[in-house]
């Protein structure tokens, strides 16, 4: 599994993108390698960063394949890698859209869009965490809304996170504008539910 995931990553040139976007600093393990561990873990066995570091990574061949010793991978490093990756979100989405489009001859004439939400248990003390319409019947919890755009075959094209009290209908204009700014205007058909 890890070897196959690395081959896919290399064909997508994701490893090169991460190395350029997240140049090494003083850290013991380059942020680009920590991000690769996260990507591979999400592909093969999606779980928490704690599980990935303590249970999953040690039983894989990634220590040998990536050259990152088991003792250098912990949940704190993986969470911090997400923080380091976030500023590159837009460039990453553009890179993946171009590579996937080239490899699989994807068409973007029809785009599917939907919004979901995810809730937080605990204080969730940050501005985007708000109470709103809960698809999980958890009106007692703060949440954020996530808008996802995919191609007709289901390949992700982009996503945005909105405050938890955002009505689905109010996200459409922003998403269409963002996708057009990112990938250019085109004669596309957008498909979404009535929400």
C-alpha cells in the first residue's frame, strides 16, 4: 500500500510540489515529508493524527521508503504539518487539477457542488465555529460548513470552509467566483441540490 501510494504521489508530482512549497528549515523532519505521511495515511487508513503516528506508521514500510524514523513521527508534528500546508491550499488544488486532468483527460464542463457540515465537541473557540443547521442533528454543538466541487467523474476540484451558521444557498456565488478565478471562465454546467 505505501509503495503504491508513493507511486501515485510521484505521478501526480505531489512530492515535488510539497518540496517546493514547504522548503526545509530547522525541523528534524521536513514539512514536505510530514505532509506526505498524512496524505498516504488518508489514502490507506484514514484515522486521527494520533492513531496515524502511534499505531499505523510503525507497522508500515514508510520509515524505510521515506527515510523518516518511527520515533520522529508524532501527532503534534502531523498537526503542525497541516498548519504548514494550509497556506498552500489554493496552489495545491490548482496543481492537482492540472496533473489529474493531464493524467486522466478529465473534463470540467459539468461540475457538482454540495455543502456539508462537521461539528465539534468541546468549546470550539474560533470564529468559524458557529451553531447553525446541523445535518447531524447536533444543534447543541458548534460546526463549520464545507463546500466541495467535483468533476462529473467525482474528482475533487476545490473546497472551501464556511462559518457553521452559513446557509447553503449563500455559498454558491462565492464558490462559482472562486472556481472561475482559479481555473478561468468557461461554459460549465453546475449541478447542486435545492439547498
